């Protein structure tokens, strides 16, 4: 198991070095949370503390899924993915390696602006440790979603289009902009099966203290389940494209 994990980390390091250390990717990664924060914050009369869960949720969800959906499709377009298939690694390890790389990017891009705001503005954060826990598992779930959708895509747009069709509606029924209880009953049920909802709820507890520890643990558990399911389904879809 440790040998396979090392192989996954090597794949993750390769993706990180090639795709994530480029100037455009880093620049976009740093600008994205700022734009998201301004969109979420301006005109709503929220304090910085009240806006932090929304900033973190949007950033971790969009950055993790966007970067994960890009790399595999780019490698297929360039023809470099076939080289990885010749390596003595399973498709599960390849998928895991790419998810790890996307997770690291999403995690870093999320905590940098949040911690900067905490340092500069000193807003209240109830539990910083639980904030990190929430971001970690949210990043894994979002990276897994991106990997799942890119597993059978030959070009970036083939994966990005369904991703946007999924995640944009999620934004409006996940509790980011309005309480879930204000939604119609059917949409409330849909909201609770979406990973972004559990990201929002866990971050609201970690940063603002809304809810209780039992609900927080349930939210984290759901994100773990989604991360595992996305990895397994992504691997299966990847396998189907090679038949």
C-alpha cells in the first residue's frame, strides 16, 4: 500500500510541477478567491467573519473541481496520457495521484486568502483546526468531482461543460446565498445530497460556530463518502475509455 501511495504522490508531484506552478495558474488561483469574495460580500452588509464561510466554500469547490477537470483532458489532447498508461501503476493510482495534486492546489488556494483576511482584519474564527479539517475534505471531494467528469473527456470543454451545469446550480441551493430552509421542500432534499452544502455547513460551524459538533462530523463524513465514491467511479470511467 505504501508503495502504491508513493506512486500516487509522484504522479501528483508531476502534475503540480507541470500544471500548477505556471504563472497564469498561480495568478488566476490568487485572483479567483478575491473576485469570489467581492461578489459574495459587496452589497450584502455582511461582516468579514460572516462572509468567510462563503469565500472558503466557493474557493475550495471551484478551484478543486476546475483544476482537476483540466489536467487529464489536456494530457489526452497532447497525447502524453498514454505514457502514464505504460507505467507499472493501476488506473486507481493514476486517478488518486491526480486527485492529490488537485487537492493540494485547492487547499493552498483556499487557506491563503482566508488566513490573510484573518490576520489583517482579525475576524472571529471559532475553531481554526476544524476549519482546516473542513477545507481538507472539501478539497478532496471537489477534486474527486472534477476527476470523475474528466475521466472520459478527450478535450477540456467536454468535461468543463457538464461540470458547470452541476456546480452553478449548486451555488444557489447549498445555503451560500440563502438558508436552505427558505427553499421549497423538494429543493431542500436536493440540497442535502450535494457536496457543496456539506462544505458550507461545516465551514459555518468551524468559522462562525453555527450548528453543533455532531452535525459538523456528519458533514465531514458525507464529504469523505463523496471523495471515495468520486475516486472509484472516476477510475471505472477511466477504465471504460480504454476498452
